[in-house]
C-alpha cells in the first residue's frame, strides 16, 4: 500500500534544486568558482522541465483512468 501518489514533476524539481545547492556548496568549499547568476538557468530550467513533466504525467494518468492510487476513495 502506497502512502502517497508518485509525482515525477516534484522529483524533477527536487533534482534540479539539489543540483543548484551542490553548485553553491562546491563554490563555498572552494572546489570551483560559480558566478552568482548561475542559479537562474538551473532553477528556471528545472521548474519548466518539472512543469512539463507534471503536465505529461497528468495527461497519461487521465487517459489511463487512474486518477489516484486509491481509486478515488478517501
């Protein structure tokens, strides 16, 4: 029994935000020099990709007839 429904859009967003944190952690640790504006393409690109993934997932689930893991019961 699943505790919650798997949401790939949130996974993609989390991966990109974690990558952004890794870039700044490497910069703070002295491994490389990241410019301050490096966060913009990582975060914006990640959120756009996460949104596209969420829309695609919703379309697939609506077409398949599985809206929720519990079959619509609460």
